[in-house]
């Protein structure tokens, strides 16, 4: 099945670079591009993409509002959203995740992570740039939250995977280190999210650090 993608960014060079990366994949097709938020909404309604890659700062309507309208509780048209931006700011990260974004990437993350984020979003998973995950974790650890009690405990393997997620590793990285496939890692991540009652990898990482299951402290 081909993953149909919308790219919205006010810089043509950025859109061209993303299209080049994504169209080189056999299972991904860029079906439309937008240079502003309003056009992104219109194209989403017209083309019904599976995943939208949205910049935060766009004319007409910013990417956070577009995210809310596409991935929020009452979407104009339901689309999985990955926010891709230059700016690693709390004022962007938190609203994007609250509005239902399936991923948050920095533009410097590179092509491999971009492709993985698109696939993750399409499959109902989420991917957040490792540097953002670590920074959010540092804030949570500093706040000294009380660890939660789970109704359904994680298996030993799930605990191991959760620890790797907390270190900012992707599914491919975790699979290579644990000698399992990336698909198996994805299955474990989905089970962990269900048991913890969290929406994304940051939620998993927070829990793993609270419980001391990460071998690398946030720094």
C-alpha cells in the first residue's frame, strides 16, 4: 500500500528536498504541496492524504492550527500529522502533541528519520526527534513526578524496549541492538503505549525514566 503524503512548508527548497526523499521510497508518494496553511487544508480535503508534513511557521494559518484541524478531536478531514520544523521550542512541541500530531521532527533530523516518521504515523505509531524527547524528559525528571502504578504490567522485553525509547532510539535502532525486526519493535511499542495509556513515545520515555529503566539519563 502506498502512503500518500501532503507537504506544507513556505520554503520551496524545503518542499523539494522532502519530495525528493519521499518519492525515492517505493511505498511513499507525495500527492500535493502547499506553501501556506490555508492551502494545506484545502488540499487535504481535496486529495485526502494519509500523512501531512507541516511546518509550524506558515502564512495564512500556522502549522499548529492546521494540525488541530486535521488531527484534533473534530478534524475537517482526518489526516495523520507530522510537524517538521526548524524550531525546537516548547511553545511548538506541546501544542502540536496536544492537537494530535503523530510526530514532531526537526528539519536537521535527516532523511532516514523523515521517512520513518511518515511510516510510523501511517501505521498509527509516533516518532519524535530524539533531542526533543531527551529535553522533555529532563523537564519531567526535574519535576520529580510520582511513578504511576500499572493495571497490566509490562513484559521484560517491553521494559527493555521502553528503556531504549527513553534513550531516543528509533525502531530500527532498537531492533538492531536487540536482534529483532523493526516490525516487532513497533508491535512492542504499541503494546507499551496501550498498557501505559500514553499517546506517543515521549509518554513511554517519561515512564521509563521514572522507573529507572533507561541506561542514559537525560542531559
